[in-house]
């Protein structure tokens, strides 16, 4: 997770329903320069923006049946799952929306709903991580996951340059930079929308955000082939409630959302999981506790504090020497040690038999510790939540609680997890008790959460053009995070020139790596169903002086000109007017352009980015799914 997205976004959310109030900062209006000027200006701007007409006619009517896998091996002997119907789910004709029958078919195949508070203060990539986690939780519990109907785009990409073209001598655009995007997407004051003062000190136009439909950010049709998921707006439709009820904060409204009957015949019942019940200090939340672990730890299903949704408890462990020397090394939120750290601690304390993995496992299990599975973040941090570096951790058995064990048997229609469980957590916001379980989550991230066909098609066209610019050779790319990272002093280099030099130095190293690759030497990431894509190595390696691609949120004209003068290619250099017409209005928004650039960087022969930026994690996951060699990417 990138901290630069929002500092306020990491704080627990307030769960009171959204209250009606006037925005503190008035929205930018077309009329601020007078009605006549506004009409003339909008006419001129719309003429220049002719390529951004609503051209998203390529809607996909196909919708595949949802083959949910049952929760196998659940040790609490839950009630049987609702059997899956063999009848296909058919969406409404000529519409991206599913009709009520199709929505009911999704929900009735599961045991109810799984709702979350979503941190809408965060940018798209962190939101994506949170949605991935929610989807996995829902699958574990066999519940239909409810995700937001929209996210917030933080910048209007092209309108400022267009207004400058129309009014080259104007010292200000009169608010038209924001108003152009507002003609296509609902514009809000971001602080007002999410109840945050984080952006109040910025100029008014920089406080604005635009609501982007979730269908622009994710291919929901593809996702629903394997996941039971609906949006908040679809949930409201199922309950005959106006879509305008959806809270702008991303929180779950426990009153408005529950007032009308729905799929189950009555107003949906609610069970709320308090935030501090999920993984308080001293607890390791895992997917489920297997039977052999319960036997080792003498798990008693009759114990536990049911007031905290804790069903069952461990026998108090014997604090052997091995248990104790490992326990004193624990620190931080993650109450676990790395595999090699545990080995080193035991060996340094004279405990033998741990030189092999089998021996270490035996010592751990016989002394009250367990082996858990997860993914390693970039540079040992978890801001970049990719799923391409599987690792083992060890944890005290008595610290472990199972998500399935505690929450599967809850019978209310809506199971609602309050607050934020994203920051300082591993991917999925839990650990896994087996490698197959970890692989299930990795498949969700790598293969189920995909971009729309429109995004992929544009990225493919840009990839081809980029290769043409470098004479048909391999091309390299980087993500240059600026924007709020500069404001929070999290950027790699404060000075723009030094930042670019750092990137170019790393790309020089990448060029040397690419020289050593051949179709026969390419390897794959350690992911389920990982493949080797020799296309990454079939072209000639880059030459010194070749152009390189930079994805950046930098918008200072002088800095952008500096990039071009030093060999960088940006999106405007590769995207044609025909591309814009074909893609449509969403490309006006920086966050939508950002996912196009992610898809593009996943196709490049070499990629470099910053370990604190969540953008990098998404690119790495896509590169792994595409069959790239792990040596062709660097995160630092």
C-alpha cells in the first residue's frame, strides 16, 4: 500500500451514517465567468474534445455462470452450502448492468452477503488490494461480496492542456480544467465526500475528485466467472432502494441499506464484526485452522469468547526454551518471524536439529509454534502487495485464529466487517495455513482481477508503438511517482532532475540484464500456473540512447518538457486521437489513464519502480501473470 495515497485513509473509519451537509468548498461552476463566457468556452472546449465523445458502445452482454467452489475441509462442520444451479445467468440485453433476476441468481447461490467499510480516501491500487481481500474473504465464507459502485479519480487529465490551447493568453482556465471532466463524471469535493480535511489546504481545483464507475476499473464480467460479487448500487436495486443511498465515504450504512425486503423475503438481518475483533495485537488471523493443527494444540471448540466472535480456544502452551527464545523476538503488528530468522534464533540458543527444513518444522510444531504461508513485500515492506514471492512465516500456535472458524457459521443475511484492515497487513489481510490456500488467493489476484478489454487493447497498441520508436528492440519503462509523494516527502528524490537520473541509472542496469536473456534462459515467477513468455526475450536488447517509457503523475509543464528532452516517452506521445475516440470519456481521468499505463508497463521488457508505491505491485502481478522473467523488474 502506498502511504502517499492518504494518511487519513489509514485511520479507522467512523461508522455513523453519512450526514447531509453543504460542501465546505463550493464546486467549480461553469458560470463563474458569466453565462455568456461559459457557453462560448464550453462550446470551444467541446469542439477540441470531439474525440472524447461517449463511444463506449462495446458493451459485453455475455455473463458466465458462477461456479463457486465449496469451502472444503472446514473443520467446524458448517451448514451445507446452497447448491449451485446449472442454469446460466443472463444479464439484461445491451446493458453493462445485470437485471434483477441475474443478481438474485448470484446471491442465492451463496450463504448471504459480505460487506465492508471501504477506504475511499485511498487511490485505485490500494482500493484494488482491499477489494481483492474482500473477495477472498467472501469466497472463504461462501458469501456474495458487496463492493463500491465507484471510486474517485483524483485528477482530470487532458482538460487543462485543452483549455490552454483554446485560451493561450489566459492566466487562468476559469475552472474549465475541472468542469470538462465534470461534463462526463460527477465531480465532488474529495474532502467533503470522504469526510477528511487532508486536502483542505490545497487550491480548490486540486480538492476535486470524479466518481468513476467500478466497471471502468475492473472487468466485472470476467470477475463474476469465478467470484460472487455485486456492487452497492446492485444491492440497493435488489432491495428496491434508490442508488443515491450509496454513501460517498465507502462505509456500510447499517440503517438505510437494511430497511427493505430483498432476496431473502425480509429486510436483511445484520451481524457486525467490530474492527478490533478481527486481528487485535497478539493475534494472527489465518484463513482456517486445519484439523491436524487443532489436534497438536488441543483446540477446545467449547471455549472462546462468543461476545467477540471467537469460537474455540487453544490449550495454554508449555513455554519450553524453544518457545520462549522465539517469543522474545516478536515485535510489531505481525506477530510472526520469518522462516530463516526462526532457524537462526534457535541455532544461536543451542537448539539443534533445525539445519534442514524438515527438522526445523518438527522442532517448531513440537514446541507450540506453527508454519504459516504468505507473500513477501518489496524490500520487506507491505506497501506493494504483490503475490509473486511466496514465503513461510512461523507464529505461536496460541496466537492463531481462523477466519472461517470464527465467522462461517454466522447466519445473518449480511456479515459486515467494520473499519480498516489494510495498512500493515499482508495480502488478503490474513495468513494462510497451507500452500494450496495461498495459491487460491494468488489466482484471484493474478487471473480474476483483470482490466477491461478496452484498457488491454489500448495498452497493446501503445506497446507496439513504443517498440517502433526503439527500432523494433526491447523497450524499458518505469513508474515515477511524484504528486502527493513530493508533498509528504516520500518521493525517491525531491529534486526532479536527480529523480530522473536515478531512474535512468536503474534502467541502464536493466539493459545489461536484458542482454543476458534468451528464449531458452527465461524463467517464470513462483506463481500458480506460472508460464514462460519467450516474447519478452525474442527482440534485440535495448541500445544506449533508446527512448524509454515513463508513467508519472507529474504535471508541471517544465518538468514534463525535461522528461522529453532526456529521452522519456509519455502516454500523450503514444495515444492517438482515434484511440481517444475509441476509448471514450474515461481516458480524461488520470486514474483511468493510470491503469492503461500499468497494463502497458506489464508488457515492457524491463520495469523499474518505487517500493512505497502501490502502482508497482499491480504492474508486478500483471507481469508475473503475463509470463515475464523475474529478473526483468526491479522495485527499490
